[in-house]
């Protein structure tokens, strides 16, 4: 599905888990990787790509190669989110993999807004490899190797969620284990709750059937009434999921530029998150 991926590294000890994860991404169809290092142009005068950094870069590339994935390397100086997208475009990558602490990117020179900026400008899915979920490098390959074992798919049943669902269907054809379909009926609008809940159950039943036909092993459906932010975050935080797949919104809020639900999930999630970019700034 994702034949080529860009793997972002800042060459720090934390990035070792991302590199180990990259070696297991064959489960998503990855056969080639571009190991990319970006120096923030605002800090370029204080950052040098010295002999030690070059050695780390080469060693990380070799580690991915030894895992059976062909590797290219690419370095760039620029504004991180735009430089990463440019690297992915130049190499024809179908996926970008970047680290996250749950509240933004962990890469040293990047600001916390890079992750949201990247999702908003990117034309391809982004796998946020949550560092706390990956664990140390000797465990992260196991975590990433089972990404398809149990997937959480929160949907608000909009066209953006439909876009993300198409990717979920493609993954089902590669052998999904269990899929948890979740829709939260917003209770801030009191009228028509029962009707909206019934309609949602019907839509999710159709999605469940499509996933099973595509090859998913099991699909569980849940429709609840409450706050979409808190209810979705609670399930993302509960554990047990190998990956969460969702589509951010194109909100213009400076506080939650990708939408409240996405913001809440990224803060709470205990597994990697596959974000399907909504094309906000294309």
C-alpha cells in the first residue's frame, strides 16, 4: 500500500526507536525508505552536520537496510514541515513517518507546530510514531510489526472520514485483524439524538460489512452519545489498540488547528497514529 516511506530522524537517541520501527513497516507495504534529516533554517547557524552526525545517519540507514527495506538518504535545510513534504514529493513517497511525544514532534530542532503544519500541507498520510508507545528501540520493531492487529477508527461520518476509510479498506485487503469503528453522537445538540444515533449505527454497519468483505478478520461497532473529544480520547488512551487511523479537520483554530478530536487523541493516544491529511492548504 505504501511502497515508499520517508522516515524522519533528528539523529538523537530518541530517533533510534523510529528507525527500528521503520524496519518493521513492511506490514504496511513499505519496501523502500528515504531516511531524511532536516536542519531547521532558523537554527542552521547553530547546527552542523559533523562527522559524528554523519556516522549516526549512516548507521541508522544501515539498520533499516538490514531489516529488509531498501534505503536512500536525504538531508535538507529549510522550514521543517515544508522541507519534509518536499523530500516526500521528490522521492514519490506514499507515507511520512515522524516521531511524536503525543503533544508534538520530538525532533530536537523542531517546534511543536511542525506536526500540525505537516499534516495540513502534506498530500500523503503521516504516521505519528508515538515515542511512549514505541518504547526503546529493541521493542519498537515489535510494536510497528503489529500495527494491523487491532485498529481504532474514529469517524464523524463526514467526507474527510470517508477519505480515511478508503485507506482503512486498503489495509483490510492486506490483512487487518480487529477494527474498532467508533462514532460519537455530539450531545451538545440535544435535538434529534436518537435519530442521529440510529443513522450512525446504519452507516457503521455498512462500513463493517465492507471491511469484512475486504479481508478484515473482525469488526466491532460502537456508537455513543457524549463529547466527541473526550469520548474518542478515552478510547484512544484505554490501550489495546495497535494503531489509530483518523482524518483531521481543516479547522483554523490556533489552539486546535487540526480539530478538537484530533488534538485530544494525539495527546491521549497510546499507539501510533495514522493521519490522513485533509488537504487543507493544497
